[in-house]
C-alpha cells in the first residue's frame, strides 16, 4: 500500500478502537466510582496514578524510540528485530523490578500518604504494573509499523475485560483490590495478543547496530515525558490524595480530569501513535513539504473536533457530573469547568501536535524546555 493508504487505514482503525477502548475504560471508571464511593474511589485513583508514575519514571523513552525509528528502519527488518528484542528485554526487566518495588514498598507509601487502605491496593497493583508497562512498549512497536489493527484488537479485548471487572465490582461488591487484580489479568491477556502479533519480528535474524544515538534520543523524550507527568491529572491526583487523605477530594478531581480528557480527545484518539509514525516516515523521506501539509491539516482537525465538545462540557458540567457519578461528586463540576478552559487554550495554540512534529524531526530538546517551564508553573 502507499503511504497515504497505510496512514489512512491506521488512522481509521486506531480511531475506531480508541473510541471503543476509551468508552469502555470510562464506563468502567464511572461504574467503579459508583461501586466504591467517592472516598474509596479516591484511594483507588491514587493507586492507579502511582502505576502511571512508575511508567513515566522508568520508560527511558523506549516506547517513543520504537514509534519514531521503526518507520525509519522500514527497509532494514534485521535492525528492527534487533531493536525490538533489545528494548523488550530491558522493559521487561525494569517492569519486574517495579512490580517487586510495589509489593515490598506498599507499607512505606501508605504511611507517607497516611492512608492504610493503600497497602493492599498497591500490592494488588504490583502484577498490573508489570503487564501494563510491557504492553505499552509492544503497542508502540506496532504503531511504528502502522499495523494498527493488531493493537486495536488487543486494546479492545483488554478494556472489555476491565469493564466486565468493574461491573462485577458493582454487582458483587468486590473490594478495589480484587478489581485491580482483574485488571492485571486483562493486561496480561493484552501482552499475549501483542506478542503474538510481533512474533515474526521477534523470531527474525537480528542485525546488531549502534543503539547509542537512539538511546540518547529516547532519554531526552523520557525526561520530557516525566516533566509532562507533573502537568497532568495523574500527578495532581497523587498530590490531592497526599494533602487531603481520608476525603473525597481525590475522587472528585479524578472524575473531573478524566471527563475533560474524554471531551478533549474523544474524536482525536485515532491520531495517537499513528501521527508520530507518519510524521517520522515523511521526515525520513526528506519530504518537508508533505510534512508541513500534514502538520497544518492536523492542527485544524484538532481544533474542530475538540473545542466544541469542551465548550459543551463546560456549559453542562453540573448536570453531566451528577448524571454520570452521583451528588457526592458535585464538587467535580467546578473542577471540570476550570480544566476545560485550560484545554481550550491548549487546543487553540496547537496542543500536543506541535510536540509530535518536533519529535519526528529529531528536535526533542525544545519540548523538554517548554514542558519544563509549564511543569514548574503547574506545581507552583
């Protein structure tokens, strides 16, 4: 297929799968919130945010290296095989250490948060940590090849299993620990499906080559992503849970921030991963004109498909929160409106699309500087 056909197919498949995936994930979150209540859901959200922090703290940019460089090595399958095996081995080793750290360090983290219920939750999250980190690496590999249907199928299966677990939590009054255990099983199923899709590359004869430039590139993106984490909802949930333990504040914040993320990206999810691979392939072809046209189109589509939904969410924030969650989450309505204003400004100024292009053309330091300044402002 031509580049345009591969990009179009990847975009379509990714959008369809992400709609199902995010819809199932959000439905699972709402059901879990209703099943656990605002306070217990807040503790559960803190545990999940700790899992996300573990990913950003240890990813070392490996996922983005695959997403950017697999398209560039398209004509060198031996090098792709060597790169994937090398990064997959490192990711699995780091993920195993993280899982052990969650299991052994749970009492210390719970004491720091003054929340005894976190001990059992973090221990239940240990296995989830391993499979979650490994599956993300494999997803980025498949995105780099623009073989999106494989990723789509795995994502949908995982999220439908997670939704089933949330429904079981509501129906059978499962504790949050059991819900996290079920999520770990779902993530393991996803890893198996993604490994099966990558089996030919993993079995192919490798062509060793110098990975140092790619590691440097990946480390720069890793630092950028780690800084970005402190701009996002996960770090905010961790901080809210730390400063207001035993309250519903973390649960309300988690509900509001998740909802605004849904409004901002519901119609744009298909571009995730696919756009970076496409920009990277165009850059490799030295087609700066094509890169510029795709960039311009991307910016316009971003605004068209996100800003109206965000404004709708701000206008009916109170009704949406009460309908989806319950009156105990009423405080989330104001948070939703405040978060929406920030997202509208971000979309109007280009948002993450500009950063994606900078990664594709090999300039990861500028995003690091910009996100660093923004991160300091956010924490202040």
